[in-house]
C-alpha cells in the first residue's frame, strides 16, 4: 500500500520527534482515513511498523491512489487468468495422460 500512496503523491511525515511518535501511537495503524480541514478532506495512513511515519494527502492524491489501486487489481486479475489458462492448457495436454491415464 505504501508504494501506491507515494506514487499517488501522498507526503511522508516521519515520526522523528517525541511528540510525533506519541501522536503516531494514538492513530489507528494501517488504515486509510480522512478528516475535514477548512471544507476539504485530508487523508492519512499511519505506518508505525515499517516506516514509523504518516502518509498524508489531499482529495486529488486519494483519487490518484484509487486509480492506481484499480489498475493494480486489473493487472493481478489478468495475471491470475493467464496462470489459470496456462494450467488448463497444460492439464489438457500430455500432463493429462500422466495424471489421469488417458
């Protein structure tokens, strides 16, 4: 998730002071959330496990993240389909004779 957030333009804010570490510990981890500021939605994602940071972004960053996520899911679905097709072709060929005695 973090690479997609970065790719979408989210800014990384390190928990590099005692005050930031304390705030990071109070934020629900690994969940993309938002809050309103001056009539706009600001998004954040807390990662206390790997980078010890918070990713923060705007509505525009969030929309780009959603687009990137959808593209990644489509690519994974195509990979799954290609793998299933290769398996089906393999099993309907010579392997079928070995495994099923046909």
